[in-house]
């Protein structure tokens, strides 16, 4: 089995392990990659599900080699490859000037990416008629693992320390959607400006398409290097079922926003998440990806991971066979279009840890 297949299978099947014996903990709930653990396989760090129902039944396990102390990945009790787990970063031990632990402000994703949700609330989350069924943005807030609003000063303080102490290379700033027409772009602009004044760190901002595309220029001027606006699903019926609130924003409006954003940020510096396994079939996803790459948007296709405590907690993830077919075809599209995760300045597509897509470019 080659590395592409192994990573794809791990992200579909998950990893069954006794976590306390193997270093850094995974993450439950919250925004972004959750119920995952960062795992380094053959030099590539990826996020692998560990808390899902599928993971608890996975044939992939980990054992320590008694002779070397090295963690070894096993499949059905057969050794597959040595693996490693990134350890907690040094900046987690610090506290902000106003008394908040740094890890409540931003987290280390993969091995060198700083990630934060600047607004940990969303206008859609508390109403079942509008909430995205896969979203757990409120869980970490309810559990006291984060704060509702990270100030620009707090973010700048943590970002500077993460670069200085842990060699962080880029930063992702996402947000719950506020009930404002800018859809969070205004606050992301404010945060980016203060962070860039403190530390030279490439930043990706993520939000829903704002009402006024002039926000793209404002974000860029404030120091945002790349932009993410996430479709998650494409088929209108799937969107209406899985994320009824976001589905009120038509896919065509997203594409209008993508085209406007590419003019500002440049070819390949705008991306979108596509969560494979929510209901879109392969032809639908491939057609969407063709349309995206044609206008210079990086289609970051990711296997859906069900998060405990959400309405889709028991929803089956996509099979590795489905993901391999999707990756091969989208990877070829990306290569033909001149896009590449390697030239993205910051963000999820550059990190690549939640998907095996970059290994298919």
C-alpha cells in the first residue's frame, strides 16, 4: 500500500488507540477539524479521526516497538509503518496579559499551523431550522475550552509566541457567522491588521461571502494573504437538508464571490472546503471542482468526519474507494490548472492535513 492509499484509508477508517500512552491528545468538539488527532506518517502530518464510532471499530491501531520505543501503525495486527505524534507546543503553557490561557485563544493544527475561531458563536447554530448538522462550534465553548470572542490583541500576542517558540509557519482565522451583512469579514479584517502589526505571519481568513465584495480588498489591505469561503456541499437538495441556513446563500452567489476574490487575492489564493460524504455524488463533486479550478479557486476536498454530539454523529464517512477516485480526478484537475497547495500562502489547502489531496497533485 502506498502513502496515498494509507492516508486515505486512515482518514476514512480512523485510528483506534489508547491515547494517553502515545503523547499529544486529540480534540473533541469545536470548529474546524475535531474528533481528530495529528499523526505523522512517512514524513506527512495528517489529521486522523480517533473519537468517531468508525474509529472505535477501526482495524488500524498503534503499538510501541519494545526495542526502539517507536510508535508503529498496525492494520489487523500487522505492522504497516512507523508513525509519530506531534507533541503539545510550548505556547500552550502561556497566559495572555488579561489572564486567558493561550490554548483557549488559538490551537496548533497539524505540526506548524496556528488556528483560531475568532467568534465562537454563529447566528445559525442554536436554531435547528438553520444550523449546519455537522457543526460543533458551540461544544468547545460550552465545555469551557475556549472563549466566545478573541480580541485582536489576544490573537496577536498568541501568534507572536507561536512563531517564536514553536516555529509556526502560517495561521488560519475562521469565524462563526454573525448576524451582520459582512458575515464576519469586518472582524476578521480588524484581527488581521493587529496580528500583522505584531508578527510577520501569513494568514488565511475564512467566512461566508459578504454582501459587499469590497470586503475582499479590505481584508487584503489588512494583511490577509488568502481567503476561504466554504461550500461544504454543492447539490441544492443536499445543502437544504444538511445546512438549511447556509443553503439560503445560493451556490451561484458563492461563485460570484469566488471570482471577485480571485481578482484581489490572486490565482490559487482562494479556496473552498468540499466535504465528501454529506450526500453529493462523485459526478456532482467533480463538476463543482472543474468549475472551481477554471476560475482559480482551490477545491479542498475533505472526507466528512462525523463529530460526536451533532445530528450527523452517526453518519457514515465516505469510503476510501470513493475518496481515492475523487482525489485522483481532482488532483489531475489541479495539476492541469496550474494550482498547487504548495503555492497557497496560508490556510487549510496549504496545510493539507485534513485531506490526502495534496499527495495527488
